[in-house]
C-alpha cells in the first residue's frame, strides 16, 4: 500500500487554491501560515467526521482527487497543548488503546490541532484489515498500528474546515509528512479513477475515496462531494438476535443482522461463518446481556413469493434468541440478492465506533 502511494505521489494534489507558503520551524517550532490570522478562530474540539457517499462508478465530470480507502477505525485526533484525545465517530475515547499514536501526535510541531484520519493494522501484504485490528485487541497482542492522517480541521487556534480540501491537505502534509511512524500522511494518489481502481483491485485493497478538489469540510454530512468506490462488498449491520447452535458448535449458530430504514430495523440475513472459538464466546456473552423477549426486526417473519424469508417460520421464531439492537458487526458478503438479503455473508468483527441507529443500507 505504501509503495502504491509513493508510486503515484507525483500525481498528488496540484498547485491551484493552495494557501500562502506553510513553513515549519518557526521560533515556537510550529507551522506558520502567512494568512493564518485571516482564518476564523476555533478551539480544538471533536468534529463529527464528514461522510463519503457510496457510488458504483467514478463520476464522469468534476475535479476529483482519489485516496486509498482504509479498513480501520475512523478517528478524530484532538490535541490541546500536551493533552491528546483519539475520538471515534460516536465519541468513544480510544486514547488508552493506542498510546503510541497519542505520543506521536504530541510530538507534532503544533500547539493545537484536530486531525481526521484512520487507525489501521496492516497484514503481511501491507493491506489494512479491520478484522486484524480487532483481533489484536481481543487477543491482547502487540502489533504495529498506524494512523493515516488525511484531513486537518483546526491548527493553533484557527479553524480550517472552510478552506478548500487541497489547502487543508497542503498544511496537513507539512505538519505530518515528516512525522515518524505510527503517523502517516494519506495523500492523493491520482485523479484518474479507472486505472487506480484496477491497481487497487489487483492488490486486494479496500477501494478508493474520491474527494472534490475544492470541497470544504462538512461535519457529519454525506453531501456527495466525497465518494467511496469499494472493491470489496463490506459494511456494518446491527445484530438483532441469533439462532440456536447446531452440531459441535457452542453458544449460537448464526447472528441475525439488519439495518435501519426510516427508524425501523429491517432484516438483512443470517451470518453463520467467520467466527473463531474465542469470538463466538466473546460475542455470546455480550449478546446475553442484551436479551429481550420480542423480535426487534420490523419484517420478521415474512413471506416472499409464497416462501418464508430465509426459512424463518413463525414456529422457528420461537426458537430464536432476540437481543436489543445495541451491537454493530462488520460483515463481508458477495452481493445483495434480488429480495434484499445478503449472499454469502461472513462475520469480521464488532464495531464500537458507530451508533446502531446510524447503520443504513449503503448505496441504496
């Protein structure tokens, strides 16, 4: 992945709309921007991450740049003097989990900053893997993690969200570009999506994030000026129950997952593969604490073309264990079926960085 980025580094963001020169190494040791005083004042605080809209193909028009899509945990890093917080999308503080990233941000040449990025674990092929990241936590193993920084929202008392993307990345690159691991600057790898997608697919990477070159940062919004192109079908789903175990398996057979549509939990399918003995036990203990008597899915049981959906009959419903929709699972799958269910779903890991009510069917 790093080699891919380096290979196309010369295709990174151009010169238009850049700020006046950003210089490192002022007397205070912080970046200085000639026009910093003209920017609005802002204190370092959590900013709800801007969201990318899932699209099937790259836009044919517009001035776009593309970055690698990571398979990790989105974090907003907030530094105020020597205090650093690493906040997930739902504002869980993960600083204690990633102390090496906290220390690295403390060493950046800034008194205050708010950075948008993603913490990842890399496999032997250099590919980011959320499953590996969660396995490291579950098994208590120590393995290198990296914080890929891709946007800068605040710097030394000034807010940058109203600046064009290109200007923000220009400042971020100078702030973090020379930083040592685990901080890595995530720059643009090109502006022509088709050959980039071919290379990403060949390397087995997640996909691409496309961003309009002049886009401002829109906290919490999915306006369409940021897009994601996936090479792997994967998204979050909410767990609403589980089936009884069969054969030699302990704890449960499959989890029942869904997504929210107009504030109602819609059933998406049964997921029975991807679990290890340890993850089965861990998840079962969590689910038991959220047990409930009634089914949380709005559309179970139901019939399509005269058949019970996924074979879940009214009598089988009585054998299911239902849980409050509090847990979010990352699921990989082959495709959506015509009747709106998951084909060949595989459990990857639990997500603790997303609210269940924020889970919707992507690209629908």
